[in-house]
């Protein structure tokens, strides 16, 4: 693999990361909407399964945020490597 092929592979990886980021942002938006609907529907439930589901939905935002930060960091490192390669 020559240097141009390496650069091309890195760029394709960055493009895939951008697509993944877009999909995660969409999933985050849909999760937030779902969470609001669920909370309105079961707002006074004491059922353990409902409580567990609400907890999981609440944790999704943090997981998505962390994944988005990791994607951003990966792309930044890839860009820095491309710059170093010239």
C-alpha cells in the first residue's frame, strides 16, 4: 500500500465516521422524543419494568453523547495524521 492509498483509506474512514455520526444524532433525537412520550404515558407508574425502561432511556442520551465525542476525536486524529503524511 503506497502513501496515496493510505490517505484514501483514512479519508474513507472519516467519511464513514461522518455517516455514523449523522445516524447517531438521528437516533438521539428519536430517543429523546420516545422518552418524552413514554414519560407522559407512564408518568405515575410504580411498575419496576417501567422504572427500569425509563432509566435505560435516560441513560441513552449520555451514551450517544459519548459516542459522538469519540467519533469527533477519531476524525480529528485521522485529519492530524493526514496532515502529517503531507
